[in-house]
C-alpha cells in the first residue's frame, strides 16, 4: 500500500515568501513588557499596545509580591521606564487593537488611539495644578473604586507615561485649561486610527477580577465593610488611598478583626468557574502577613477550601504566616449577614467539626478569582474556562492555534508573576526564531485549489477553523502559510477542487485499491497521524499483538476522510472500515475530528440505501497512548464483522 502511494507522488517545489520582521505585543502588563523588552533588546522593532493610560498592568498596583514581600512598584517601575525609553519599542497607550488580517509573517494590524484630551508632547504630569480646580470627583478605577479621583487624572503616582487623561465624566467647565501652565489641554482631540504590519503577535492581555457582586450571599456592594482582595491590595499599598493601612470603610478606623473568604468566583460551579485561580491563596497569605506586621494585635482568619501553596518557597511562606498567629479555618463560608452596623461571617470549621459559627468582623475580604479578559481585538480560540487556548498544553504552551500568534501570562489562564514572566520570555524566543530570516518557507502540507473545478460555494471556508480560505472573484483561495494541511476542506468539497499537496485523493485511493483480500474479515483503517496512527505505531513498538485483519492508511486528520474513500474501500472488498482520530475536544486541528464525526454519521445513515450494513463503518476517538484500547477496538470490530459476514452478504439473493 505504501508503494502504491509512492507511485502517485509528484515533486513539490520549495516555496518561500518575504515576511515582515517587526512584532506586536498586545498588553503592557508584566508579561507584555517582558516580551517587548526581550524582542527589542535583540534588535527587533516592537509595537506595544496598552488599552489603559499607563503601562504596568495589575501588578504595578500591588503593595508587595509573594513570596519575598518585595515592593511591587520598586521591581516593576524600572521595567516600565525601560519600555518607555527603548528606541526599538513603539509604545501605544490608551489604545486598542480593532482587527488583525493576514497570516504568519505578514499580519496587518488595525487599531484606535483613544483621545486623552491632552497634548501628550506638552504634558509633564504635574497633575496637582489641573486636578485641584476640577469640580468633578469620581471613584478611581485604579484603586478598584475605594479611592477617589478627578475627571482629569493620572492613574497612579508612578504612571508611565506620566501624562494626564480626561475621561467621560468631564463637564467641559474649562477650569483645568485655565490652570494648566503648559497649555496642554485639548478638548477637541478625536479618536485616531492607525495601521501597521508585523510578522508575529504576542497576546499578553492578562485577566480581569471576578465580579464579587455575583455572590450575593457575601454582601459585596451591600455592606461597606465587605471588600475584594484587590481593594485590600490598594489599601496596603503605601501610595494607595489609605496609605498602607487596612481600614474599616464604614468608619475609616483601623480594622482589628479581619476575615478572608477564599475561592470567591473560583472552584465554584454556581458561577460557571470550576477552575482554581492559583494565586488567591498566596495573595491572601501575603496580605495577612502585611496586616499582622503593621498591627500585631489584629485578629485575622482565612477561610479556605484548600490552601494551594505549590510554588518555590510558597509552603514555607504559608508556614511563616501561621507562625505569625493568622488563623486558618477550613471550610467555605456560607454567607455574610449584618448585625447592627457590623458585618458577620457565618462559617463552618470542618477540622474542628463544631457546627455553624458566627464571627463579627471589622473587615471581610473576598478573595476574588481571575477571569478571562475580553474585547482584545483579535480572534482567539478559547477553552471552556474562557481563557485563550494554546496549541498544546505541554508541547506548545505559548503558541496559539494560529501560526505566528503566541500567548503569554494570564491570557492563557491564571498564573503567578514568575510563571507569567517565564512564558513571556518563551514567547519572545519563539518570535525571534520565527522572524530570524526575511522569508518563510511554505509548508508542503498546505492545501491548494484547482480553479477550474471550484464553483465558489464556500463550503471549504465553513470547515476551516484557521481562516486560511477566502473567496476571491468567485473562487476559493488558500493562504498557504495559514493552512495547517488537515484536509478537512478537501473532504467537504463537493467538486474535489481543493486538496493538500501531500496525502492527495489519488494517493489515498491508490492505497485502497491495492489491498489484497487474503483475510476475512478485512478492515481498512483510516487513522489520524497524531493520535490514532501514533497509537497503532506504539502498539507495534510495545510488541502488543492485535488481529492482522487491519490495513492502515494514514491521514493527517480524521477530518480528511472523504465519504468517497469509505465507499471505495467497500467497493474494493473491505468488510469493514474504521475511521479513528483524536478524542473530541483534543484534535490537533481544533475541530477536524468533529467534522469527521458529523460526516461519518451522515454516511452511516446512507449505507443501508446502497445495501451495506451500517455496522461495517466504525468511528473511534483514541489517545496515542491507549494501546490496549486500540487492540480491544480492532479485536471487537473483527468479531462483529465475523457475525455480519463478508461484504455483500447482507444483500438479498
């Protein structure tokens, strides 16, 4: 069968295309800044886009970082300054990506820069002159709304760039314009559009906090003394609204009795977040340490399901907090109620087994989980948890399904700062490798279109999840750099107008037609390259015996199997056909196996009409490591076919 495929091979010329060697990084938090600096230091030009008026991300708003308790801004500020001053970084703040077109090596990026209503080349960030006269006071979103700011503001004292911003709360009174000594106010600024080309993209858009108001039983937004862990972070920051003091918001007094409720919005099926947010335990432990060191008499309890301290030095950090006298109470708190003017937490201590308890608190802190950021301006595949999906969680942990697009930091799921930085460095390394040369070689596995056969029906576009096919002048055109060569489009095409350069229809059909029926029953097996074929190969390597009734034809994806291949196998005398691919949800081509599942289900319903028992067609999903299951599938199929009889025996005589 291999020789018959070889007889159909044709030379595939080596083809290259020129590429752009610039890069785009979306998001200027700790991961985005790290990636941008790594790329810029290597000599590459980098476009860095941040939607907020300042770079630094959420980490720049923290007071300290676990497990070393380093001052957060002391570590991050030098990196922020390096980004601003780097000659190879084109920094776009208060800007967003609105669209990305093209493919690896040649992406066209569109975006908008929102108006600050400030002349950026004149403003020096001397915010006191203009903010003091502004009559509008609003909650400060950079303090998670526990602090206040004016309609003209800089996000934080260490903002980069140090340029003021006027937001939608402005009433246009003109007082700041009169007060500004540099004439930097411009009420007539408009939103500006921009475009540029890059060869690769790193998405480092971070995360957003879970909305604690969704857990109504905890009273967030109803009782002033119930706050989130991020609001506490701003309290404990020396440059925050309370200058490093954990206070009771209802009175402004120092909080003496403090309770943390863990896993608010994490590990909670009632809000749709079954995953662990990974950093909440350590963040609560860090905050408890900070409070206890400033106020040794504070009565602090942490109500947890499980303490997850699995990083380097994390367990020791947890133990030190216990030694400081912080109480750890195992059990999810049931609710927060109000007694008089105080917030009261109801909870169960599962280790003490003493029933339901109540505790009056000055401050209740909800450790909110991490959720996926939205509205980033680029289409990305996402997982069940809403975070971006990497191409492979172990082998390709920073690569997106789209070639030339990489993911760093919390964009792909919750993680700590150390891991985010490591991922950013890995993504930058991938980009540098990709864009080393000024050209890219086209993968010979890509598909191509016979324009004479194509009728422009666009069915191929519908099955391609890599968006590598478009209709131009009534004909399908393949972006061969974006194409992965799975072949799903070829199997779906009603005219046979599109197929890969390798594993062509003629090569596959020639293998089917050369089978020798020297065993009964005889099974033709179309196995996907990545899982099913690898499983069959491993079975042989391990010397695990299975029936010799099977003849294997390798395809790149189960989605490549055309119903015509199956019918041709039956016509040539096969007693059964097996189509096997990756497990549903684990396809290397995202949805190729799902395409195969629907296609084979439709074919199975039609087989009876041509006199073939539908049981002769079997579809299985299998991992590469499931050798024993592979043997069970083949053995069971052989036994089933023996019961049915040779092909054609079901036809009436």
